[in-house]
C-alpha cells in the first residue's frame, strides 16, 4: 500500500493505492496543512483498516509539500498532474489544470511523460482564487458559480479587467448598475477561459484534452473552455485528484 498527497493552496487531497484500487479523500487546507493531512491520513487508515506501518511509501506534491515532514519523497506538481491525468485519461495529449492559486497547461507524452508546460503562478487571474473573490463580491459561494450562470440562455456580460482587484471593482459596479448576476457569472467564466486558452495556445494538436484541478468541478468553465479552444474538453470524476493520483503512482514505482 502506498499513498499520494497533493497539499494544495485550498485543499489537501489524499490517494491510497494498493496496485489495483484507489481510495480518495479531501479536506480544506486550513491554517496547518500538516495537521489537516495527518488527520485525514488517520481517517483513511481507519476506513481501510490498515496501520501506518502498512504504507510502504508516501509521495507528496503541491504548494504545501515542504510542510509535510513525514513524506518519503516529494515530486513537482507538473510531473504528478501529468502522470495522474494519463492514468485518468489514457492517450491524453494536453492537460489544463486550474487550482486555487495557479493554472497550468501540460503537454503529455507517452506513459505520462511531460513534454512541455506553461504555468500562470504570478497572478490570481484565471485561477480558483479569482473565482472565489468574484463569488464573494456577488454574494455567492464559489461552489454555486457553475450552476448559477444560467447556461446559453443568459448572454455573458463581458468582464474587461484582467487583474483580480480591478475585476472585483468592475463586478461590483455592474451589480450596482443592475446587470443580471447570471450574466456577470457567465462573463467571469468566459474571462477565465479566455485567459487559460491564450496561455495554452502554444500547444498544437487536437488530441484528447483533460481538465483537472478543483475548478474542473465547474461545468460552466469546462463549456467556456470548449468554446474558446474549439475542441472537446474532458473531465473525469476524479479530475480534482490528478496530482495526488500521480504522486501515488510514483510512490508505487518507488517500492
């Protein structure tokens, strides 16, 4: 039995792997990633009725991996997300990962090997943090955005500002002008999709594309990405766990 841990900026994901099946757990990161991870690890061990000694190897990735002293190895997010995506979608050629604080585009080669990648980790625009700030300005929970947009029935309100701070001010101004909130939410989704599409424009090809990260739970973002990229964008039910899955697979190889 091995474990993969993705200690992200907003959530910690844990995956157990015994060579045949996987188990999945997730909790908000909170103020102490180490404490949250240990609590979740204890819960997972109890649910699988195994002891800590049964875990032959624990591999970690994500922003918080440096704060987890009990890891056996650490691996970069790019490598883990690439391996995890190749497991979730065999034959995948491009991965778009949108997490809490960054967005990544990864070109995938045979056996989940990283061919090239591009990353936005200097600005919150186009990330989960951007959506969280906008949801707060709209009086919504970020988990509500995907179903609140209203689909094609509500034309998107263009959001011109790219900076998160300026975009928040723009959204507040639109609310005060009486613009339909559903139109604003739809516009925000298209704003994120445009930024991410521009980021991955350097990658040619029309092969399978998998959407991963916590934001992949937002169906409206997936649809907006399809419109911007003009190609199918797939999501797996375990897409948010791609990094932890990749870490678990690398841990398995270690033993």
